[in-house]
DNA sequence: AGAGATTTCTACAGTGCGTAGAACACTTAC
DNA sequence: GTAAGTGTTCTACGCACTGTAGAAATCTCT
């Protein structure tokens, strides 16, 4: 239960980008951000979407369990359920788990990791 | 460019399962295998699919670059382009690359790895 | 209560996947 | 070499997911 569409992804990116902020996002916040981050790599933002479009996407993301919506306050507040790092790591585990020969997969995975990343991993794993 | 449907996945599993065999699979081989491995976990196999269905799927997998087809011999021979481990590892890299904060993702990833896997990783990273 | 903002409902078009028939191409047995 | 199989290509349908958004309902504030 993973893959996101392009727009869904873009919205999640907005939510993740402002996840640290104490206040969760309102729709208006998101729209403002999306127009502002037009020059990004994605090329998808800043495309002047209808308000309802974003709302639909938010609902779908909510149904998928990626977004939580506070219905108490009136302009509802939306926020990512888990951080991008958590979410991505979970996805990686899902992928890893999809193969029966996990060890073999890990071997290949490590084989093609950058030097910097290998270093990070060593630190994270501690020295045995 | 990743996700596979259920049937596509099942077909890839067949191809991967017999990847070591010197001879690549013909359609007939695959059909035979699929009927045989009916009792598996998947529950999708052994469903008495039309021959053309499997062929269609093979074509799509070929278009996606996951399957290679030898057109020389007459019953064409089909085989997975890369091993399941390679493919899965590549997917993991794709997922990892989809986040800007790769280090953070790796940290979470390592955090929720089983003890055995952690051990494997340490060995693989061995020489510093 | 009215105006404006927000949310829900409904819908349509495009794409991907499971599914397979119809037709075409090739191989092999006679 | 012709017919019967067997394998392949073409075409297509239905369903689910995604991008997209209008219409209508609901809420807030003055």
C-alpha cells in the first residue's frame, strides 16, 4: 500500500517540509507554499490548481493513512502522520520484505551504496 | 518506474525462481510452473489463466525492461533481466533516493532492522 | 441574514493492469 | 506441401487509481 501519484507526492512534500512547525497546516497554508515553491526541481508545483483539487488529494492521502486531519478547528488542519524519513524507511523495509532472500538483497544494496552512506551506516550499526 | 501488478509480480517470481537454469524459459515452461506452484502463499497462481494473458504480461514486463526475450529461437525464450536480489536492491535505492535527507532515512531504516540483518550488514560493511 | 471561506459530493478523462478473443506466423507430422 | 498444433501479435474490455475540478452544502464573521 505504497505508491503515490505525482500530485499526492507533491502535497506530501509540502506537509513534510513544514512538519516541524508547531502549527499544522491549513489548506490556505498549503496553497501559499505551493505557489511559492514553484521554481523547484519537481516542476509540478505552482501550477495554479483548483482549491478542490488539493482538498481531494488531501482526502485521499488521509484515506491512505499518510495524512491526519484535525476536524475540531474550523479551517481543518492537515499534517503528515509520519516524517518523510520514517515513511521512506518504512517503504524501504516493505521493499526489502518483498523478497524471500533478504540477506542477498541487503548484500546487493550495500554493494551499490556511496562511500559516504557506507560510512553513515557503519556508524549507525556501531562496531561489533 | 517500479511497481508491478499482482500478476506481473507472480510472473517475475516464476522467472526469478528458474533464473539459474541454463535454459531460459519458454511460455510452456512458465505455464507448467505456474500450475504446479499453486499451493504457494500468493494464492494467485494456479488460476488457469489464458495463454495470451501470460504473454501480454510478459510483453509488458519486457517493455518495462524487466524481462528479456530471445526472439531467435522459435518458441521465444523469456528471462528476467536481473536477479530478484538485484532488482529489489535497486528498488530500495530508488526509494532511498526519493528523499532529500538520505542520511536520516538510513538512520530510521537501520533502526528497525532485525538483529540478524544488522549482523549481516556489519559483515558486509566490514572493511572500513 | 448575507458574504466569503471551507468542505463534501460527484464526476470525468487518462493510465495501468488483469483478462482474453481473433487473427496471424511458424513448426512439425504426415 | 498441406493440415494441425503451437506460439505470437493485435485489439479490447472492465476496473481501480490519479489528476482535475464544478456544484452544492456548511461554516464563520460581521
